[in-house]
C-alpha cells in the first residue's frame, strides 16, 4: 500500500516506519523536522519525505501535500507534541 504518515517522526514513528517498510509498504512521511534531524531508525529507511508544519493552517493547502494524500491508499496521523520531554 501507498501510505502517508503525518507526524511520525517521534517515538512511535521510529518503530512503526521500519515495520511498514519491512511489510512492503511505500511511505511518504510529512513532518516539521528537517530530514537530516530525524531519528536514525527513520533516516535509514527508504521513504519519501515532505517537510511541512501541519500545525499551520496554510500547510493544508500545500499542493505537494494535497497530491500525496490524493495518491495514497491510507493515512496514519500521529501529529502532536511529545509528552515524554
């Protein structure tokens, strides 16, 4: 499946992304961090990445995001602030 993962750069995403890749899914991750600052587990996976702060209303009209959502089979939304820090 082609999946869009929103905000999956943290604790859960670092475990989820490698498992989805191993299961044969094609992933596009959308997050506010620069790709170079991602968790090492995530950086080592073969993913597409769009840097976008989804807490900003204007981000939801971004044409790249709209195209990603239109082309994917499913969306996993983990957007939020870390609670462990």
